[in-house]
């Protein structure tokens, strides 16, 4: 799939995370020995940050951001909907495929992801390009449908 590349924001269409936004970490176009179909590794938000207003101080904003809950999953390419947005998060370093096999190490990966997402959410204004800034704001907004 030429459309689904790493860094692309996608919407999950099937499974327990259906309707949630995620970022593609890595794609497997021809599949592998385990899964013979084309699939991708995605990292997303099972639960996004709570609503923040201008009148809230920094401590309140940080407290409301802690509600974020990430997920990491292998998904069939047909079960994700690519959007036009791209995020410049470096998820390949945070999500290692070897660590996803063991349940205990997967918890550590999710903790690192939470730190990465939290850092990006709190520092959205420091993104270099305008296109990637739009992608990060879209990723953290609740999906309306």
C-alpha cells in the first residue's frame, strides 16, 4: 500500500479500537511468516486527553492529559482508514517489534508511548512544519461522527 506509510494518521475500522485514531509505525506490504496478508503496526490512543480550556492553569492541563491511554497493535491494512494527516512522531524507536511478544515488555512499550504522546500533546506549538502541526492537532482531537 503506497498510501499507508509510517507517520500517517489512520482511523481503525474494526476490532476493539474501532473508531480510534492511530499512527502507523511500520507497514508489511507482503506480510510475513506469521501473518500472510498485508498488515501494519499501529500505535494510537484508546482514550484521548480530556477537554482543556484557556482558563485552566498549567497544573490542571497536565492533570487532564494524564487520562491518555495508548495502544499498540498489528492490524490488517483493510481495517484502517488513512487520513490526509501526517505526524512527525519518532515511534520506531519507542515501539520495538521484539518487545511486543512478551506481555510485560508490552506494558513498558505502552508507558513509553504515553510519555511520547503526552510530550507531543503539551508541546504542539513547537512542531516544525505547519502540515505536521495540523496532523498532531487532528490526532489528539476526539473523532466526531
